[in-house]
C-alpha cells in the first residue's frame, strides 16, 4: 500500500497547476460534460501510466540498486525544480469530430507523454517495483487533481494559489528524493 499512497500523493500534488490540469479546466468549460471528461481522463491516465510504470519496473532489471537509487534521487530533485515552473494553457479545438470522451482520451494521453507526472510514474515504479500499485496510485492522484479542475473549475483558484501548491509539490518531491537516499 506504500506504493499506492506515495504515488497518489506525489502525482496529486505534482498535477496541481500542470498543463493537463489546465486542459481539464478548458475541457470542462468548453464541453460542460464533467463525467464524460473524467471518464476520458481515467482511460488516458490508465493507459499512459501503466505503460510508464511498466517501463520504470523494467528499468530496475538493468541497473544495480545503488545506481538506481542515485538516479532516482537526481530525477526527484529535478522534478522539484521543474514543478516550480508554471505550465501554459494549451489550445483545444471545440469542434472535435471525435466527441467529448474520445477527444479527452486523445488529448490527455498525448499531453502526458514526457510530462512530469508520467516521468514520476516511471520513477515510482522503479522505486517500488510494482506496476499495478504504482499505476493505481498515480491514476488516483491524477483523478483527484483533475477531478477538482473539472468539477470545481475556477473556484479552485480562490481556495489556494497555484504558486503555493507548486511550492508544496516541490517540497514533496525533495522529501521523496531524500527518502530514496535514506531507505
């Protein structure tokens, strides 16, 4: 359960203010179908993060534990810095021929490619060596943060500044980096 908990917390925090959360806000505003959008986010995240977790677990077969520990430490420190840089909102075609669900799946799947949450999924799977539990945790984290964006939209900005959420997420990444070195 440690893999699920850490993966959930890390991705939920990292996703706050991320480009995919901004995409969720835009989709919710344009299409006004929150359940359909959340279903699309769920499918895209499961596909993308399962693939990422598999790659992370697979990588553990090729690196000795000490090398892996230092690589993961450096990756998480890099994420801590990267997350402090705000993402920009992307343009979304409001006249998609694929419908809301498929549009959401396609946009989210491709937006996650090379994104910090996908790379964090790879790193968490390398850390915990469990594809299913890490995928479950990172998907829950994505659904928490993007669900907030879809259902609460602009009210989210009134509750907490994305600047402070990014700082909190950065500290969380640094904490994970230190924990990787210690254990």
